[in-house]
C-alpha cells in the first residue's frame, strides 16, 4: 500500500445529517426544511462532558464527595453544538424568538413533538456504540 489510509488527508469527510423535525419549518415554496447536524469530534465531546460535570453530595454528611456527568445537560449541549442549520447562534434568529442563547432558542423553537423527533433521530447517530452494545446485552439477559 503506497499511502496510509489512516493519514488525516485520507479520511473521508463525514456527511451532514438531515433531520426533518416538523412540517412547521418550510421554505417559500412550502417545502420542508431539515435541521442539519454535524458529527462532533471526540475532543469537543470530551470538553462538553467536562463542562457538564456536577458535584455529588454525600446524603449523610452533605459534603461534596465526587463528580458525575449531568447526562440531560450533556445531551442538550451535544445536540445544540451539532446543529448546523438553523444557525442557533444567529442573533436575528435569537431575537425573533426572544431567546438569550442557542440552547434557549432551541427550547423556544420546538414544541414537544418536534423536540422528541429531533432527539430520537439525534440519538440514532450520536449514541455511543459501546452503550448500544451494553443495552443490547442487557436486553438479551432479560429475555
């Protein structure tokens, strides 16, 4: 083999993921517009994980005894950071929804059904393979 397939320049570019969240987001012709998501690097995912660490409190002493990841917050941060379209950082878009930041904007833009659609599709692409394997293994044990 003349070139190493693991060299950076030989890695294929990951395709963006299109998720049609709702019939409520359409262009001027009435055609549905998807949310477009990108795959987040492991470095960025680790940084977000670190940002979502929260202290754990001992129920007896009421003192901090460690840290754990706030999974709900992490999922939301990963979701917001992966969305390319719409641009959740766009000030005009935030102002139109009276949102303070990208997370607030997403919360205000989507109703519960749209949010569930987005999260369900997001989880298909962003759930770690190891976690999926553990869940499948657990299901097999329970059968």
